[in-house]
C-alpha cells in the first residue's frame, strides 16, 4: 500500500473543490494509494464516509478536540 506520506490541507478551497478532492482520493485508494486530508468543513467529512464505502475503500474521520477540524484518512481495503 502506498501513501502520499503527508497530511493534505484543503481548507483554503471552496467546498465543491474539497468534495472533488475527496472523490479523487477515494479513486486513488481503489488503486492502492492512501491519503490523509485535513478540512474544517463538516459536510466534506460527512460526505467522505458513505462515498468511500460505495467504492469499497476504508475511510476514517477523526475530529480534533474542539470538533472544528477533521482528519479524513482514506485507505485501500486490505
């Protein structure tokens, strides 16, 4: 399994672009590449879970202690 090796902060992008970025990360996970995405948009974090499931990849959303920033880990299914 490959990993992009770093957290990718997408906070500065509009929400539609963030959703597209998550979709691309899900597609990469189907090809064996993991991604770790940082966002403060709750809708993007919520969107990622069912869409990853539909494509058969693993997705874990981890909020920070305040619940204002989310780490979205998208990984291939082993």
